[in-house]
């Protein structure tokens, strides 16, 4: 708590207003009594200063453990240990948004919620040491929570960067976990039903230079993870861990935050170099990671782009009224490159499928130029040109083998082109 001389403050206010110290003390006591002891003497001084049109020089600072329901006109300080995603809401036709974070000092922790314009006004990050001025304390589900009062503000005292936890350091029963990694493999999403509760989960493999772990995104976070492709680097905040079939697993619940990042993570082949080897096409096995190399002998017919939802990444349907996504409803379309080739080495040939950036690398064309050519002459003609221009082009590809459920033939899914 800030060491303030109340008598001196009362004298200052009296001198600035022409009132006697006794009159000022009476105003302060009235405020304390009005709020039934929930307003501290320092908070009452602050309110009296404000009502008398004076500049509030200071505000009482309270330890988090000493906060009580109904307190207002005070300040707290601490370190942000978790930041939750922004949530949008519609209440009685009025739209708004909120963002919560956990503030911790040496005595305890409390959830702080920012509303509407405060979300953009006060961008907060895990690890920030802050002072929050003019707060209001309330109870929600019997737990103390803090919101900013009128003219409340957040001052960042120290921007301490919290480094992501290495995947190899994760242990069971951890919370508020932050990690950085590359998506190595995505598994089919599943809908589930437990009692009266229905939901969805999407599992995937996440890797950094220390380990590869299994992760599971639940419900709306499952929809978010579907937007990302194998090979993308993502940052995850506020996840939790538990012991599972594959050892310690990472779980992304409603409070998790997922975002793509340009931070450095080794490539897929570097992350798997100890368990990946160069193989002949005929020696590849279903489900295993491998590197194959050979020459392009043909380009498979196709549209070269497939349309997905710009929000969740799922395929969408074109209607006379626009585009519809089974998950998001009306949506804006987004195009993703797709390409299949036949690759041949001295042992066999195999169909190889490329997606996203790997398509552009394989054919050596930038995305905007590819789109322009398709719009000008059509996908069929573009494929004819590619069959001429990149015929017998040598490629070295890291990926995995799968069995086509219709033909029963082996196919190869490209994860990364090796220069």
C-alpha cells in the first residue's frame, strides 16, 4: 500500500477549496459510511477530490488478496500470467466484446475484464507488469473479479516477454500453458456426444526442436485449428495438459488462444530428421514419414484451386445467393492452391498431392500469377502448359504415405519440398 499522510492530503484539499479540514474530513467520512466500509479512506479521498473538481494526485493501492466485493476508487498492481481470447457478444441487440486476463501479485490472483473500447485501448500481454487505476470489485460465481471504473486506466510498468514452454518440458496437469510449434500432422475431426452435451474435437501433432506431442482442440477451438495447414507455425496461449494415451497431451479449451506467427521453428524435415530417411517409392509404407525423390512424369487434371471458408478453412458451397459454409453459414470464399502430380523414380511411380505454398514451390509460379493465368485461359490449359514446362523436373519431397480408400493405391502427401 502506498504510504500516504491522510492529514496532509486533507489539509491540501482544504487549502485548494477554501473549506476547513474538518469539513473535508466530514465529506470523506460520509463517503466511507455510504459504501458501508467497502470504500477505503484513500478511495474516499479520491472521490471527494473528483467531486470538488480537483486533480486526483494519487489513489490507494490494495493487495489482490485484500480486495473485497464492492470496493471502488482504488488501484492494484501485478504481473499478467494469462490472457484470454477476445469474445464478441450480442445482448438485447447490442453488440460488444470483452477480454479477460489474470493478474497476480505476491498475495494472490484475480481475473480482470476489459469491455468494448477498453479491449483496443489497453492491449495486454502475458508477462506485462502493470498498475490498474480506478477499479471496481464485484463477485461472479462467488469469485472476485475486477473491472475498470470511469476513467480507469492500465499503465504498463514493465514489458517482460514470456518465452514459450518447450514441448519436452510439459508435464501433466499444467494450466495457462504457452507454446510455439509447427503443425506436423492433422487428424480427421470428430463430433462427439456425451450425455446431453454435444461437441467437436480436432487432434493434431505439434512439434518444436525439443519434442513432438499430440494436441487436441475442442469445440470452437476445433473450428479454429481447421483453418491451419500441416506445416504452419502457430503460437498457443492458455492451453492445459493432461496424461493421455500418448503421454502428456496438450489440450485447447474455450480459453485457449491460437494464432499464426512468423517466429522461427525448424522445418518439418529438420524436426523429423532422426526418424525420416530417403526411400524408394516402392519401399514407402502407409502412415510413415519419408523423403522421396524423382521426376515429374505428368500433372493430374484438376482445378488447381479449391474454395474454402475464409473463417474456418472448410470447403464451402456456392449458391445463387452467395457462399455457404456448413460451419459458419454465409461466408466469404478463400482460394487454396492444390495440385497432384505423378512422380517416378527407378523403382515405381506414385501420385503426390501438394497443398498451399508447396503447390507454388513445385511449379515455380507465384499465386497471383497462377490465378491470372487460370482466369485468362482456364485451368485445363494451364495444366497442359505445366505438363510441357515442368515435365521431368526433379523434386525431393518430404511427406507421408497413405492408401487411397477408393483405389487401394498408395499415394504420397507432400509436407515440404526440399531444396
